[in-house]
């Protein structure tokens, strides 16, 4: 049985919302059992990104400058030019994707682990969907780093995945927002 066939995401955890006026930021924290240098490679190297991230990059994101990010699973090809604003290996990476600012922070964690924190500005209406999507991406990333690759689960494919629907609802409850894409039931 493949790793993917056995995969079920755990409960919604490790996410919070940071709100300034009308600007919403999704903050996701995941502790990984791998050293920062290994995690850095996974979040910057195009070959690694292709295994877990919701986009492909035309170059390594570990250096400041222009890159093209192609959203995976979009109904029509969506390529966005981005500027990598900060790249301080293996600690801090900042760029934008689809008009949203993203900040990746890597902190050494006891022994040889890493605490990965992603700050992602996202429209309030999609914040629970974003949390559910990144939750699954981080599970896939962890499997990749552990030598048990699940294969990328993103975009429409992720949304068809049983665990994604559950996570979307769980995160919406945690954040106090309506889960998007699900009909609301009238209260009687």
C-alpha cells in the first residue's frame, strides 16, 4: 500500500490569524524533524517545490530577485512574476505569490529539528481554505523530507480529498469565519 493511500491529515492545528485593519494574515506553524538547511532546500529549490508546493518556480527562490511562479492545478495556466525580497538561508524567505505576501521563518528546534512558520496574507473569505491547503502541503513536505513521499496534493485535487473538506470546516470554526464553498444551513 502506498504512503498516499494510507495518508489522512490530522486535526486542524498550528494555525492562527493575525489581523491588522482589513489585512488578514494566516500564520501556520509546523515543527519538522529535519535541520533548517534541509527544510530551506525544500522551500527554495524548484525540484523540491515540485514535490509538495502549490506552485512551481522557474528558479531557486534562495536568492533575491525576480522569479516566475506557476500555480499548479489552476483551470488555466496562471504564471505570476514575483520578487524575492529577502533570502537569508536557512532562516528567512520573503516573496509574494498571486498578490499575497509570504514570509517563511525557519528556527532551529532542539536536536536537529526546525520550526517552520509561514505568514501568508490572504483574503478573509479564503482563510480557512488556505489553512486547509497549507496543512496538507506541510504534511506532504514532511513526508518528502522523511523519505516517504506522498506526491503533491494541491489545487482542485486537494479540494476533492476527504481530509481537505474536514480541515476547511475545522479551521473556519477555529477562526470564526464561514467556510467558503459550502452552503450554509439556515438556522431554525
